[in-house]
C-alpha cells in the first residue's frame, strides 16, 4: 500500500519542481533485525520516484561497513542527503522523516538542490567562520509540530559549513539514545555532548551556542 495518495504526490512533485540541481540520497539499512528500515525504504522509493533530480542509493549497513565508516554512519535506519558532488555530508536523518518531519526532509532536499532560503550575509559569514568540529543531534517525534524548525535550523548550519554535522533523531526508533540524553520533551537539541536545550530555537541562537563552545 502506497504511503502517499495521488493528491499528496502531486503536491510533492510541485515542491520538487523547484529543484535546480540533482541531489543524492544515501539510505543505510540491513536485511534482518531492522523492522523500521522497511518503512524508510518505501518512503524513499516513493519520494525518489517523484523527481528525476533525486537519485537514491541503498546500502547494507552490515555488508558495506567501510562505506558506512566513510560517511560516518553508525546506526540504522539512516538517511544522508547530499549534493551531486557530495561536498555536503552533514545533513542526516536517523529514523523515518514522516509526519511533521517530512517538512524538514523536503527543506533539506530543496536546500541541497539550490532552491533553499538564503540567510543574512553576516550570519552566513559567522557560520562559515566556525573551525571546530560540531555535532548537532535534534531529537524529535513525528507528531511534534515544533520539531521540524529545529531540524531545519541545524541542517542549515551543516549545509553552510562542512565542519558541522546535524542529525534528526526520531526518539521512538532510537529509544536507548533518547534515554541516554534524558529526552522527555521534544525537540531536544544536543551539541557536542556538552550543551543542550529544549524547544525550537532560532538559527541565530544555535549559532551563538556553537560560538561559545
């Protein structure tokens, strides 16, 4: 049974028609012991069929360990969205980006396809000036209307600066990780294991936090 009805497919096609350049979607899965991978696979298959600018690559997490290591993938199901030349490797989704999170997924696709919203030039300069390695984890649930904006802000930083990796983490799929970081409400953002905050913060607030690290 299809995840998207024809009306939704038409709406998605219209959004993806804004894409200027092709993008790649790398999906890590495995054949056994990953029930949530099946839904992710169907989601991505249906999405990639809606635009010839979306190229989907599926990888076996067990059989392609070296490739997973190259892309810094340590758990599944995982999705990496990147530009055609793979110059941006920090936009990642762990768990299915469905529900409200389809908004952050679409935003990431458009951003990497050259159809994103620009940021203020001064803010962009500050982002590019970050020299330290930064890992942002945004814990979400698919029913949270405030979570996509937190994910999109984190991904924006990762798109502008290759030193930044930004992950959407679906809490119910990765329960042990959510417990580790004491996730009781979402969105919860964790930066470099040393800084965290709850609630959807504007990009500038996240940037200021990173600058203080």
